[in-house]
C-alpha cells in the first residue's frame, strides 16, 4: 500500500506581476513541480465557484485560455468580475451538464480543448431512508451522466498530438463512505472505474 502524499498548490509571480506557473510541492520531500499552460485551452465545469473556481484561477494564472461552464449565471457573473484581470483569456458560458443540446452548442464555440476538468457536481445529503427517487436521479444525472455528457461533447475538440487530458473531480466519500452521502459514494466509485 502506498503512502498518501500531501501536496501543496501555489503560484509564483514573475517579473511583470503576472503569475505564469502553477507549482506543486510535495510537503514531505519539498520537491517543486512547475506547470506552464500558455497556449493551452482548458474547460472547467462547475468552475464559477468553489474548487472549480480555484482550478480555473490557477490555470489562468499559468497562462491558459479557460472556458468556465456553470449552470448558474449569477455565479458566472461573479466569477467573471473576480477573474477580470484575465478577461482576454477567459470565456464563461451558462451550461447545464445534463443538457446534451446545450453542451453541443457550447462545444461548438471552442476551437480546441487540451484539458478538461469535470468538476460539476451536486449533493442531496440525506440518509437512504429519507432520500427520494428524484434526489437520487438528480445527483446521478449531474455527477455521473453529466461527466459522460461533457466528455462526449468535447471528445472531438481534443486535437493535440500528445493526447487528451481529462481530469474527473470526485469526493473522498467514495473511499470512506458517509451515512448521509450514498449517492455521492456510488457516483464517485462509478466514475473512478
């Protein structure tokens, strides 16, 4: 069994005040890994807030062109304001990951994709006895089927010879469980298979 590595993510500023690289440090060995994403096109679903927002911000700081897809126009407006210093690199779109027509339209606006971050997700935390069929369906539709829908819609946009970079964000609940998070546990387990 391998030992978990604690990684610390931060950015460094270059000479003109622009942050151009994402650096990841292994806290134990203090090994520095630098990532530069100039000329890379990134799509982040659920990127208008939370973890997705921070992922998008780090890619922007590292020089990437970033498309944030989120279902909430209000959250997108706020993200656009907060990320205003990178407006030339940023594109936001209202996209529901469960709507394949919306996804096809959004994908058509992108010239190419180098990196996809499937981060969109919802939770309906309830014990199994209190969970309704509608709760179950909503979580599976967004968290699992949404991941399939987005990846399928963008598959032909990956044109780089070095291949596709698709990162699926999920929850640690898939590994350790939680009484009130059955749908999250099963969805994350299924998306990791």
